[in-house]
C-alpha cells in the first residue's frame, strides 16, 4: 500500500528523522543511509521518503521516483566507491524482503560474488 508515512514503519521513522541513521545523501524525495548489517564494503539503502511497500508498488505509483533512486545509487557509488555498484530490490519474504518500505540495496567497493541461493 502507498501512503505519505506509515506509523509503524522503521524506514518511515528514518525518513522523518524520528530514528537515527548514518545518512549519506538525501533530497526532498529520497534518503540514503548505511545498512546496519553491511554485506559489502559499501552497503547503502536508498528509499523514497513516501511509504510504498515494495518496488512494484513504487514503479506503478511513482515511476519517476524509481528512476531517481537509480541515479542516486550511481552518485553514491561514485562518491563512496569506484562508481560501480549492484542495485538490489528484494520483493517478498521468500526473496529476502524484511522491511516493507521499498529500499534498494547499493552494494560495491569490492569485487562481488554471485550466490543468490
Ligand atoms: P531487506 O531484507 O528487506 O531487503 O533489507 C532490509 C535491510 O535493512 C537489511 O539489510 C537490514 O540490515 C537493514 N536494516 C534493518 N533495520 C535497520 C535499521 O534500523 N537501520 C538501518 N540502517 N538498516 C536497517
Ligand atoms: Zn515506510
């Protein structure tokens, strides 16, 4: 579902400043912060401030914001690493989604393996 904010969503809390995060980049629509359990030398989460449950809901409701998440990922990878990155959206619990406010994982700063299962 899509709302401006959701009261029991931790990423809405980060987006509104209610919960602390190590913010690396932000603007009026998007905020990017370091993952608390990093899986690579660079592991940043990029989210829209508005609450959308997953990447498909975001794509349908605000495709321009999804596109802007991609350019954010590119800029973060250039600022924090060598400009190369992997950009992952887990969609659904079986795919590994545990927070139901859409977030892209920006991974890089090292050579990455490929072991999705
Ligand atoms: P998912 O499993 O939904 O694709 O990714 C959720 C990510 O959010 C995980 O990588 C997890 O480490 C991260 N995470 C969960 N809670 C917090 C938090 O409170 N702060 C930050 N910075 N990251 C969080
Ligand atoms: Zn939210």
